[in-house]
């Protein structure tokens, strides 16, 4: 597979993709979890560990060439399947059935899943921030590249859609893999911190439908995901869910109000994006349709660019003109997807 070496010029479409992707990753710094009595683990089969690491069940399959494939399962469209596997139920994934965002798999008599495509994990990721502002980066090159037709969304022979990202094969490992425990049949993955409904949430970012986005997420570039219906669709008729991130939030690693893409690049910490739903809600999906927000001059002057933790509150700021799209444009979704299944919340 061919890797691009430089993004010298970012046109509007690429910029939109960068904003989407950066909002979900670049969490080089680890933030301590605030465990309390309200902590909820959504994926019952998961085990969360110190340092915002989650241990998931390890599954083994093969590609059509007979190469071994290690994968994990975060979500499924069917409730009975979710209960049996101990994972999230994401009914909205059913809406992606029949689109290019889903790859059909076969199951051998021994139960092993055979995938039509996998991932090349051998590439080297390159992200070079702008020295003064951090964003946008001077270059962004993804590491893992999906083979043609690969998607983390797989359709089982009975029609169930599972979110089953590939995390290792003979070409290497996914960058979010912290370790593989063969004896325990587990895979440890790095989580990213965000917010939903006023609470801190923890998710794993595995794929992006845009090349520049995957570079910034340190995830797999999987363009097939872009076919999942549909941009701006947050209801039960879509396979996507809404996520909001900022481009000009406050910065400073020790600042309790820091948030946004600029903070992610300058502070080396999670951008603390805001998700509309969690897996215990019917409109949840791991496929996030990202909206990018910029505080207006009036919002900055009034000190309204504080830490946001609820999409409803952000929509209120939009209605008042305090939050717009980048450069004062309309507050609209970027036609790009990131696969970020939610593991837990505080």
C-alpha cells in the first residue's frame, strides 16, 4: 500500500476531516479517572485498568489468504447477541446494512470468522503540529491502512451487524494496542476521555473514514466507513450519532476549562469532546458524526468558552450565536466518521 508523505496544503474538505479526527484522539497524556459510586461500565465483558486502559476479549479469525486476524467486538446491532457477548447494543448499526460501510463475513464450521479484507499495520504515522498554534498540523500521514473493502462493521450470516475492529495480524498491531495477553485471551487498548450528558466518558478510537483524520487519531484509515448513513443523521433512522468538538477552546494542561483541538495539539491531552449519547440510550452509535464548533468573539469576550460537557448546552450556545462552525460558518456536521465505541462513564 502506498503512504502519502506530506500534506502541504489543506483545502476545505481536508480541514473538515482534520477537525473531525483530531477531536477524537491525540490523547498522549493520561488523565486520572475519577472513580465514584456512579461509575458505569457499559461493556460487561470489558475490564478497565489503571491509566485509562481497557482489557477486551480477544477473538481470532482469518482473511481470505489464510492469514490470522486478531479482533475485538465492542458493539452489535442485536440485543441477544449483545447479551451473549457482553458488549454494547447499538441498534442503529442495522441502518448500515447493505451499504459499503459493512463487509460481509463467513463463519466456518469451527466458528472462526473469515474476513474478506483486513488492515496493513506496517505504515509509519506522521503528525507535525504548527509550532505557534498547533492546529492545523503541517503534515498528517496515517499509519494503519485498510485493505480495499475493509470495515470494522461486519455483517454476520444471520444479518446481525457487529463492530469488530481488527487490532493485529502478520503486518503488526493497531496503535491503540497496549498489549495482547494470549494466555488470558485478552487485548489491552488505550482509551480516550470525553463527555456525554454532563459526565466523563471513556472510549476507544479505532478507525476514521478520512486519511488525515486517521493520522491525527492514530487509528486505521478505513474509507469504507464514510458510506454509513447519513451525515447529520442523529436519529434512529441513521447509523451515526452526534459529537461536538471545539477549535478554539481554552488551553493549558492544568487549566480545568481546557478543551478543544488546539488544546489537544498544544497540551498533548485528550480534546474532551462532547458526545450526544451513551450505550444505555437508544440513539447511541459508535459511529460518530462530528460537528466542529468555534466560539464567537462575543463568547470569548464574555468568558463563555468554558468546559462543555453536554450537547444540549452547546446547541443552546449555537442558537444564541456564541458557537458557530470554523471561521463563522454554519454549525454543520463534517461528512466523515470516526469509530469510537464507548466503554464506560463516571
